[in-house]
C-alpha cells in the first residue's frame, strides 16, 4: 500500500471533519501519469468543498477551497 493511501484514510476536512476523497487530474484515463501528476483535489461530501492539490501538496485551507461539484451529473 502506498503511503499516500494511508494518509488519505486519516485526513479530514478542516471545516466539518468529514473524510476526504481524492480526485486526481487525469485519473479517468487510468494512466500512471494520474498517480504522479501531483495535482487534483481532495473533496469533502460533508460540506461540498474541494481542496486543491498543487505540486503534490494538499492545500487544506478554507480560503483555498472551492465548491465541489461531482462530474457526471
């Protein structure tokens, strides 16, 4: 198991403390690039916010969050 997967299990939304889910840029293509791109978002279903991941660093600040809209709807 990757270290990041273990970390994802303990991360929580700083606003409502609900678990976060990973939405990686390029993940839909299924390529290895998605795992190493270092970008995407950590999304919270509890308060519908998405926290950006930039250059491999999750920015878990309310000021950096944006409204989360699940694609496919």
